C-alpha cells in the first residue's frame, strides 16, 4: 500500500509530534511513523518518568526533615512499588494526551519500523519511507518533505554494556522493582547526578565517578562546585577526574567490584549495581540513510539553520542531529523545520537561548554562556551574584542554599548568561531565557517589579548586582 502526504515524520517523540501538530495547523497532510509509542524517550524513558521519581524522592526527603518546620511525624515508610506505579500512571496519562492530539489534528500515525528509500518507482528522489508494520506487512509513505526525528539512546562503554542485572543504563534503572542498597554511577553529567540525587534520597548508598574535573562539565564552574558540595554534604561520594576500568570488573554474590584510576592512584569500588550514564548516541543506524546523500558529522545528521539535511527536501531534528539533546530544543527545531518547508515566516531559534535544567536537589538551571566560555571568546564580562540566603521566600521554604549568577557583556551591556543553583530554579530560568531573547540588559531586568516575597526576586537582585546596585546584599 502506498500513502502520499505533504509531510512524513520518521519518529514520534517530542520533536516529531510537535512538528506534526504545527504542520497540520498550517494545512499540511501529515503522517508520523513510529516503531514504539508516541512520545518517545522523553515521555517513556526520560524526562517524565525520571522527574516523577525525583519528585517522590524529594518529597520523601522533605518529610523526613519535617521536624525543622515544626511538624513531627512517625512511621514514615517508602513503598517503592507505589512510587513506580505513580510514575507509570503519569506516563500513561500523558501518552493518552499525545494520542488525542494526533486525532484532534487528523494526523495519521503508522506504527512500524521505517527506512528511508532511494529513488524508485514510488518517487523520483530519495525520501520515501518503507514501513514494516508490526504484523509483517509493508507500507510505503511518499511525502513531499520528510523530517527525520529518530532520537537517541543511552551511550554504552565497551565492557560495561547493560545486562539488566548488575550493569544498567537509565532505561533499565527506570524499571527497577527493588532499590539496591548501593550503586556506582559512571558519569557525572545531567542524567548521572539526577540519578545520584534521587537514589540517595531513597536511601541508596551512591558513588559518582566522573572523568572530568567537575560534575556537569558543560555548566558554570561555580555552579558545579556548589552542586558537588551540597551532594557531598548529603552523603553522596563524588570522585572527579577518575576513569573506571571496565576490564577490572568482577561479579560476586555481593554485587560487583570495579577499579577506578586517577593518574597513578587506583581505588577499588564495590556496589550492588552500576549505572552507566555517559551521554546519548543518535539513532541513525538501520533507517536507510545509506540510500540518500544525507551528510553525517561525528555520528549525527548534519543540518543547516533551517534543519535541512544535505538533501533539501529532507529535514532532521532532535537528538539525532546532536547539539542540545533536550526535549524542548527538539520541539523548537521541529517548528523551525516545518515553518521553513511550509514557506512560513521563520520560527526563531538560537541554542544560546535554550534553557538547560538539572532536576537534582538542589536544582540547577542555566541559559547562555558560562563565564569561562565568555572569557574564552575574548569578551570582557561583568558578573552579579546573589545567594538565596538573602531572599526571604527561600528562608520561608527552608531552602536557602545556592545562588543566582548573571553574566553581562561589559561592552554591549547585554545579558549573555544566567546560572542558577537552588530550589525551584528550573521554574525561574524561563524568565532569564526571555531576557536573552529580548537582549535585555541588567538594568532592564533590575527595573522589573518582582513580587515580594517570591523566589523570583533573586533574578532582579542578581541583575542589579552586576553593576553593584543590589539592595539586599
């Protein structure tokens, strides 16, 4: 069977279904090809389930500390199967919502494994998609434009491939039925520190091994140091600058043993389980790219600013193109692609305007350049920094640790970076992202009237602090 359409989207994750909705809104006939469930990694194996677990872990930790708020409790019990069920209920509800949106916008969803084909009797140019349905039948989708949105999967380390029992990726960790008593997390990036935070709050002994000199290697150095300090204060062991040695791993009835080295120093680590969290790799194998002239770069699909591949009628978005592998980045990349192929006014997108969030306890959020990046570019910067301990609402919440740091270009006075660590900063960072889009200056942010008492006041104070004009410090 052959289906023709205006836009076909290979992959129904966040970027894919957002692109599909916008294309349908612009009057296009749209087909999504998805081999698993709509929503992709973010909904089923990433953002949503992990944040559901993090919320349960956070609440459990707060309840254990309730006496500091004048509330004494007894008999507090963690029932992990119910935590997992709550997580799954949230995923199921959101999955139903995505399915409803497809029906609402009259988007045809074909469940099966798709491969891009070259020129054939169906199309004089590459870009058609042959789909093997779950029942073994085949369908061919012939679009005017194709958007590849095949996402990514956890990257593995040779010798530390997930076995589901001792060695886990984040995919297997989400399916744990029983919490381990101890775990070694290889990788101190976003996913690694989030798992470290939630598992420790659930009572697991956690050791994080990061090969770089700091946690969150791509984030501001001051923020990374503060996060490490707070995680260590909670009892999480952090080992930066160490490399695990996969060949040294052995397993016994007590779990596993592995060596980690830093220069001439070698230490032995033992735990029930090991979680490999060393980034994600693009899903570009077995999707038919060899049948096209699409270019690759370092394992990702190469695109231009309009998300076009080297075949102009084929676009690519999301994790499979590298860059910021974030669900909200993929969504906006999808909008860029659709507006371009539909010859609509451009949908603005600048990856320096994309907020980055880490949902640890405390949270980390940032947008724009770090101080180090700005200086490496030769910029003369000025910095304002305000601690949460100076903000009344933070004291009321009992969460006074952390700070907000605003970086501005001394020559243009534009804000070029904002970095936050503290409670609820993933909610505050969008205000800073808006300031970036509007090329706001610290003075302009300082002129904003922030409600009092509120956590958001800290952004106004940090902006004023850039020029030494903060009121509360």
